[in-house]
C-alpha cells in the first residue's frame, strides 16, 4: 500500500496544474472595432496591460480578474468592455482525477490557467457629436454671384 501512496504522490507532483501545463497561463485574444478600424486599444487585468491597434491580436495573461478592454480613436468616444473568464474544460476535468484533482485545482486557480477569456471581441465606437460653431469645410467650389457675373458695371 505504501507503493500506491508514493506513486499517487509522485503523480500529483508531476501533474500539478494540468490546465497550467496543457493550456498555459497566457491566451491570444483578437480585438476589432466597428464602424472603423485603427483604434488604439488596451486590454488589462490584474496581471498587466497589453496595447493593440484594431483589428489586432494580443497575448494576455490569464487571471481570475475581469479583463477590461478600452479603445479610443479621434472623433469617437472612448469605449470600454469588460469580459469575465470562464472555467476551462481542462480545469473542470482535472478536478475529478483522484488524488491529483485538488492539487491541480489549487495550482490552476492561483495561476489563472483554469479560466479562459473569449477569444474574439468587437468593440463598438460611437462618433462624437459635431461641435457647435465649428466651421464646415466644403470640397465643392462656391458659385459666383449671378448679377456681378452677367452684366458689366454702368457709369
């Protein structure tokens, strides 16, 4: 029986954090903006901040905290989006493995590997309203006054 316990302990130490080993502690996410692209976006959680220009992909560190995405572009109001992670399938399954499951769950929870963010986000940007009193520049030439162009001046 001592051999079985030693084998179980060795397996637990070798397999600790299955989601950490299998899925890792980082994850790529893609951020796009609508109706325009080229916005400066920053994804952040309690593990760090990761800038990206939309549309683009950035690698974030997984965390138990909410992922915040903030995008900005001149002429548009800043947009914020909050994304909570969900439990990964690997983390759920590893929790049911005898002897090893509890250790895996603790390791994965502490590293954030047990959670998984959605992989694609589309952030809606809203145009800023026109500023009152702003000069509107037109590309079309303005027509000449009809009276001045039609008749010569009389003395």
